[in-house]
């Protein structure tokens, strides 16, 4: 029983690392141009540091749904519209695990 729990925990850690790696690739390709290479934000684009997974996922889903959240909504909505649920989860994993 203990072995099963350990194997399950190791698999979850591996999946999380893989998800964050996928999120990093997407972040570097799409997000870094406005939010900066370290997620601290650039000019009028906000920093992403200090937010938890639920916040990042919720915000991206809101933009994807075409709902306005703030001053940069018009810029974020078309970007988020292209993201799948998996890509959003991967981005959230990268931002909260590796950038924070």
C-alpha cells in the first residue's frame, strides 16, 4: 500500500514538472513579450508573480470567454481564445511553480 502511494506521488510530481515545462515553452513563445521573461510585467502589462494556480486559470478562462477584466482585456482576449484547457493549466503550473 505504501509503495502505491509513493509511486502515485512520484507520478504526480513528474506530471507537474512536465506540465510546467510545457507551460514554460508556451510562456516563452507567447507571454514573455508583454509580461517579461521573469513574469514581473513590462510597461502597462502586469506582473504575474504572487498569484496562485486558481487565479491564473480563472483569469485566462475569463479572457478566453471574451469577458473584460481590466484595461488590457482587449489585448488578452484574442491570445487566451487560442488556449486549450491543457495549455492554460500548463501555463498556470509554470507561472506559479517556476516563476514564483
